């Protein structure tokens, strides 16, 4: 079968590697892809938001399965357009992708269906939001309602910070229209855990757990990024936590979406906070996480394409979803200055060292070809991932492998997975 993957980052590279392992697949395309993805797929120069071109390409090439990796095309309704042309597509339709596309929608859904989450209020008026803050307890969290590349969340420790945050999101439009409405919610404390899941509209099957590191600097300092590294599984995601989430969060979310007439098929990413009162939902995403996919998918034993098809066909209950009994750690190599400003176009050396190394992966996030060489082409450049028998071994291997790669302005955090030592 022919598969088209939509996207260009490390997540899509991890998806491509997973799809390539399936015995069902003969040919993979990726739009627009990147230098690393080209190892598995024929990259076509069509942007993820060029819907008409994507539909035309899928029809012309007689694509059997489209996998939409990114949030923007999902929220924009690409799945609906492809399905209208009879093209099988993995990912939620527009009316279900709102689970990620609108923070206000997802918070209201959780309130309506008693799914545990932080207390909150929503605002479309900056003056009312500011007035609300006058009586609020700090620290407090401000979230842009719409998509903001994983960066539209502000943790404010003082009233002054929070007022500046409202101005930044709602008046200065730091994240454009994503800040037309904001959510102000209580600040929760505890361990964060990410759990990705496959969903077929009624059945949900969770993948192995993971934990992301969002801040740019060591010790969780600096600005929020799209993710500087991750590890899987999380030692804090115990059987007790899993049982609670199965009962009160996972199936409840799938059922709530169905009850709202928004049948969800694809991946639901649950961002959880393990609070003293129990697990609560921080956020939902409507696709594989990035860089969570880079540690979860390499550990997946089941055929990725078969599972995706089961989600489309509503037969996920018949799938025995299995993961390896090991661990993986991903360290992101970024461009110095990310996520604010950075230079591109630097030659990357050492990529060939990953070719014959079992259990090591170099997922490309922001790379391109230039004059026959692979060069940096983004803030997050590569995701260096390694598997090990346990988290400590995987972490040691991943950091050792970061030394194999060299490029100018290379930057990384040195404490990815440090929480492992505290477990």
C-alpha cells in the first residue's frame, strides 16, 4: 500500500520510521518532509496547510492511507477534505480536533463531564480578565485558547506578571488569533506525565507513558519550547495512577466527545498532572506528541499501520497493542537562541554514525538539503534517541550519542530525564 505522511518534524520522522516497519507498506511519501524523513519516504514539496494540493496529490498517486501528523492541518479540517474524496485518513476530523484547537472547548468539556482538571475561567475581554486577576491566587496559569506551537502557556507568579501576560496574549497578539480568547486556571503542582492513546471513536487503547521537558534551559529554566527532550516510560505513572485515569479520564473523554457528536478517531494525547488530589488533565492534544513520539513509537511492537487502520475502521477493540519492556530517552539538539531567534544553514556532521547502531535513532526535526549536504533548518534540529534496558541506561546512551553530532550553534539541555534519579 501507499502511505502519505503530512508534516515535517521529528514526530513525522518517528511516524515514517514506524510506518516503514509495516509489511503492508510498499511506498511512503511525506509532505513536505525533511532531510531525515527522505531516508524512508519520497518528500514532496507541498506544505501541510496546502489542502487542495494535498488532496490532488493523494488522488493522483492513489494513496491508500494518509497520516496527518501536525495539529494545524487537523484543526483546519484536512481529514474532512480527504475523506470526502474517499481517501482513508488517520486523524480526527475538524469537529473532533477542536479538543486541541480550543483550550476553552476542552476545559468546558471536562467541566461538563466531570473529568478531573484545574479550576478555570475563560475570557474574551482583556479588561475582564485583568479584573479577575485582582482577586486571584498566585501563581496562576494563562493559556491562549488556540494553537500556539506548544508555547501559548504562561505561568505567572505575580499580579504584575499576569497583567503583562494578558496584554501579551490578548492585546499584543503574541500568538495571533490564538489569543482572542484565553483560559485563566489555577496553578497545579506535581509530576507531569504524557500518555498517548489510539482511539477509534468508542474504544481507547493507551500507549506507554512518557515525560516531556518544555523549558529551554537546564533545571526547567527559560522560555517554554516545543519540547527539549523526553523519556519513556515515566516511573511516576504507577499502576494506581493508570487505574484512576482509565476510570475517570481516558474512556470518559472518548465518551464525552461521542456524546457531543464529535466522534474522535486518531490519537489523543493526555497531558496529566499528578497532584496530591490525584491525576488531573493539564491539556489534550489531537495527535502524537513531539518529542514524545520519538520515545514511544520506537518501543512499539505492534504494526503501526494495522493499528491506524483499526482506528479508522472502528475495530481497535480487536487489537492487542504491545510495547517493548525497556526504556527510551530523547535529547533534542537545538539551535542556540531557540525559541526566540537563531541562525540556520549550518552543516551537520556525524549523522552516518546512527546508520548501523541498533537501538539508536536520530530523528530530524529541522533539517534540509543544501548543496548536497544536510544543514540545520529550524530551532529544534535533531532528536537523539536511545533505547536501553532501563531509563538510566537509555539516558546514558542518548547523551553519549549527542557527541556523535556536530554543527555550529548546537545547543541542548543536560538534564533530560534527571527526574529518573529521583524516582
